[in-house]
């Protein structure tokens, strides 16, 4: 399994540099590469990350609009928590709606996805992650770091 970098707090208590977490394998795909012509779909990443991806990469209004557009009867009145749960469940599905959710995420973070797609090495990905972190674009970087499907 590939070990991907994670953010840790430094001894001083501020968010530190990008470091490897030696023990935590984030994605179950042993062939994971920093870049590739085919990006992994949200349904292909570890299911325990779906909550983080949905919660970090889509604002509540975007998620609500995603469910309102196809005519979900109670999407306008559902709680934010309910919509988040629906999004997490949908992220796991190989359905048309699951594909549309992935496309929605890609559109939302298109600039970051294109920037990360140009990375040729793991070090390039780390550099882009640091830049994104410093610029406050954690959701874009989070959505962009994956491997081939």
C-alpha cells in the first residue's frame, strides 16, 4: 500500500509541513501513483474518506442544490446533516447519481485538479499540496490527490 502525506501539527502547535504518516495507508490501491491519465472516482477511494471529501470539498449550499436539481422532494427542507449523509452514501455508489456527484466535485475544483494532473512525481504532489495549503485551498488539493482508476 502507498503511504500518502498528511498534515501534522508541529511541536509549536502550528500546522507544520507536509509529512509522511508512516503507518496510515490512505487508499487501498497498491498501484496508486501521484498522477495518471485516469483519476480515481470518489467511489474508488477508501470509504472511510467519503465523509471527509463530501464535508470538505462541497459547501452545504452546493450539496443541497445537487439534490434539489433532480427534484428530490425534501432536499430544500432537509437538515445539513441529512444532506451530508446522503452525499456520503451516494459517493459509494456506481450509479448515474454517483457519477454526477463526482462530476460536481470535479467542476467545483477544476483548477486544482488540472494543476495536480501535471505533477510527475510524488515530490511534485507534495509541493503542490504545500502551495495549496499555504493558499488556503485544502478542499481543491484534497479532491485532486488520487491515483489512476
